[in-house]
């Protein structure tokens, strides 16, 4: 078997039709993965949402994303962009936006930008969560007594004490 022959039983023509990158919004998705796994690489889309997007687009979720027809890829792109209209409001990630009051589903860089904007607003009005963000502490009520410590090691470094003691003993002889 030569190195040029595909090992998975696919022909050269199928290999030529494979798109290695599929662009949705500002994100390049891996075309060698399945539709469901490739969609989960986008910010704002998890496993459940990816399954719903594939179902709404009428695409097999186990199909290789790069081998889909152009119409199917366009259907997936439109399903991702119009996700908030097709799913119940509890499944979206921006319910009742603070400024507009709309329920939307943000993906990609838009989601990161909105999240930074929300954290900045909380810090500006000095809310409890904003103050916790400013201090770098846990925000959602987690334990902080024993976990989340960012300072150096806590406790006694026995080896360092022994080395210092030996160095002092050696220095006293002279």
C-alpha cells in the first residue's frame, strides 16, 4: 500500500472535494470533523446547540463538515445566524439584554465583546459582582477558604529550612 492511497477507503475525488476550513462569521471551523463537533469549536455553541443547528439546517450531524454541498453549508450558516429565532428563549445566551431588552444568541467575538462590556458595566456601578471581578476573586459564590489561591505556596518548605540550617552550621566553623 503506497502512502498516496487513502487508508479509509475514500477515493481521490472525495479527497479533492474536502474543504479543510469552513468559515462561519469570523471563525474558521475544521472541515475534517463532523458537523456537530466542528460547530462546538465556535464560542457560544455547545454540543446541544450544535445538534439543534444541524437539525434545523436539515443536515446529518455525523457527516463530515468539509464534504457537504455548498447549499448545505449555507443552510448551516443561516441556521447559526438565526438561532435565536428558531430556539426557545431559555436556550439563548443573551436573554433580555440590559440595553435593548431583546433575546439574542451571540456567537464568536460578539459573545466575548458583550461579556467584557457586561463585566465593565458591573465594575463601573460598583455592584457586588463588579467588585469581585476587580479584585480577581470568585464571583459566583464558590468557596474561597481552601481553593482558588493565587499566591505562592502556603505552608512550610522543610527542605529550604534544612539547607539554611546546614549553611549556617558550616559558616559557624570558620
